[in-house]
C-alpha cells in the first residue's frame, strides 16, 4: 500500500518535457488528464510544419490545452499577440504556467468555452487542434464564431484526424465558402479557410 501511495504522489507531480517547436527550444509543464501530456502530439507537429504565421499576427488558439500551440505561435509572432482559450481550468492553469516558463510576453490564456469569453476581439488567425469527437453542433458554433472574430482576409487553420477531413471540408465550404488542404499526413490533415468578406 505504501508503494502505491508513493506512486500516486509521483503521478500528481508536473510532467515536464523539453522539445523543439516552431524553430524554438521550449519547455512544457503538463499533467495527467490533459491531451498528450508527455510530448507534442503528431497533429500539432504536422500543423507547425505547414502553418504560415506573420510576425505581427493577432492569433486565437481555440482549445489550447496546456498551451503547446499557443506558446509556439507566440514565438512565431513576436510583434503580434496570442490569446489562448480552453474550457478546462486545469488546462488554462498549465497554459499560463507554460507562458511564464518560456518567457512569453505576448500571450495570455482565458477560461472560455470556444469564443464565449473573447468579447469583441478580432484576429488575423484562428488555430485549433480539433478533437476527434467535437460533434457537429459544437463545431458549427466554433466555425461561425471564428468567422465573426476574424479580420477580413483572416484565416482559420485546423488539424484533425484524417477521418474528419471530409467533414471539415464540407463545413469550411459551408461557413467560409472555401477550403484548402494544406497537408495530409499518415494520420492527420491540416486544413485552412479564409474570411473573404
């Protein structure tokens, strides 16, 4: 029983790992219960290999988890800003911890169900690693909210499992009137839509 308790105590400690993302050496703190807690997942890695970011972009990281995408984006847009949001308060806590751990000064994290707490802020880029079980209803809310919060010419770029590729294509075309597949890997697809009006 004592060994079991010691093991549980170890499990409660932060998971800390170092990685290279977006051309930068970064450190991340995470915990069990958050998505991909021990390393950058395959989808996020693919996203960064095919995502173009301007140095002054204002960016929204939708469903940020512990902040891997948002921290990487903040490094790529040093003259811009990154707003990260997650509906899980533990994710928000760790995303803020990772902003501090990597010396990021142009990013913040808020507790928000999608765009619900964003207010009237506008963005040049919305990025998300869409969960496999997002559901049509919630995805529709996210996409229409993204459309409302993007500046003209702004983009939404998402990474999904390949099984959602056609689903994303239909929904991007329905909401934005356009769709572009940036890259399809073995397991994941990176897709983009542009706000044209």
